[in-house]
C-alpha cells in the first residue's frame, strides 16, 4: 500500500494504491475545502423541535446541529463550539456536532481550526503506508504531521495511476468478466447499471453463467462506489438475472462492501430486483467535485503550469468562460500556487463565446 499525492495549482490529487490498483481517491483544494472536521465558534439562531435540532450560524454559512449530536440543550442565542461532520449538499448547510471539549470564547461566529486535509485523512486511514508527494512545499507542510512517512518524488502518479484516475470521471467503466458498469447520479439517489457487455454472447446455461459473472463483479462494483465516494441511496441493477436469482447474491454483496471505511449498509433487493445500498455522506462525491466551473478552472491551471514548465520564459494567457474566470478569481490559493510554481502571475481573460466549462491557453 502506498499513498500518492500529485500536486497542481490549487489542487492535490491523493490516491491510495494497493496491489489491485486504486483503493481510495480524494481531492484536496486548499482554496475551497469542504469543511469537514473544521472547528467553529457558532451561535444558535433557531431551535427547530420538528427537526429535532437547531440551526447554527458559523463562519460563512449556517449549519444544522441535531439534538442527537449535542444540540438537545442548546438555546437560541447561545455561543457554542461545533465541528463540521458532513459537508454542505444540495443547498443545505453542513451537518454539525457539538464540540464540548473546545472553548468557543466570545465574539461572532468564526472558524477556530481546520479539519484534516485529504492527505492526512488517507494517511490516518492507512497508518502503515508510505506517502510520496511530487511537490517540495507540500512535503514540507505535511512533514510535521507525517514525519518520516512522507517523501519527495519527481512524479507521484505513473501512467497507470493517471489512467485509473481519469477513468473515475467517466460514467461507464469495465468490470471483470466482460461486464460494464454505468454510474448515473441524480439528486435523490445514484443508479448503477450493470450491463453484460462482452458476456452477453456466452454459450451455456445463461442463468448460471450470468449469476457467476455478477458475483465475480461485486468486489469491483464495491470498489467503484468507494473510489467515486458515492453516497446516500444507491440502487444497483445487476445484469441478466431474475429477481429470484439476484436474491442469492445478497450475502456476497454485503461481503464486498464490508471493507469500506464508511460502513455502507446493504439493505436487500427491492421487488424490482434492485440492490439497495445506503452509504453515509461525509465528503462530497467525486462527480460533484469534478463538475462546475471551479473544477474546470483547476484543470486549466494544471495544464497551464505544465506548459510554462516546458517552455521557460513563455508568458501565456488563459481564456475561459466567464464563470471559470470568476471561480478562479475567488480561489486565491490556486492563483498563488500557480505563481509559486511558474514564477509569474496568470493572465486570465473571460471569453463569453466559450462553452460554460470551456477554456484555452493563448500566447
């Protein structure tokens, strides 16, 4: 097991790699952290008995503190120390828990301390794994926490790792035995569709063959759920099996999910034969992090940094959709990081003619 940290302007891609390839993957964006683990001084703004909790004003947001997480005795106007336990989602603020061991002090809502970044989080999850990062400043920043575990490497991700990471951005991936998996997130749930693909033309007793193929693919399906950090309600439509035959895979499905550190629950099969899984949401799923103008802007900055490094003295400009330029302008960490790496400021130019996620590098 190794942890690999590939740094680019404003973003660190972190991968845990074992003998079978990628096991865990996470993104760390210092200029736009998801806030999980952050400690805040908050103020109770409203008790909501119908929701069994209270709304709490924290720095830059309003979160929800359940009664079960320390909010039962909170009163409106009270100053309280809280920690973020789940990132904001779907227009809802972050989920909070009381931090009774922390003194909030006086004053307005404020951030008191940051939670662990993705490198430290995966290092804690895999305590015996060495950590290799390809940026000296990142190594220096993490050394006080990781000590001798972290080292500097010229290139953190090899070609195989880059290809595996790139595949996580695609909605379809290959599974063992010629099967394919389609990943289709919706606001309410994530649907996973298993297709027989190359296995559809096999000869023999199709029921038995399809059962074996689906069973063999379950560990890979569970691995994709973990790698993509899919969360909430997940429905899996297995391939080529009647509802009765699908029910025979329940124990295998539960076993495939058992190693997941978020402890997803296999709830059984619906009347339609769909496998039902409930996986806790803590950090945003990968498909959300890869969507939107900020993600496109960070991809552009990574490419810009590569081209500047390959052509010393060249002073390019980045033309991008206005939403991308605006997102980068609000990420001071990303632009400062590019300046450190390239030795020059980035020239950003908004081009309304480009697609919403469109950009290009210009002379």
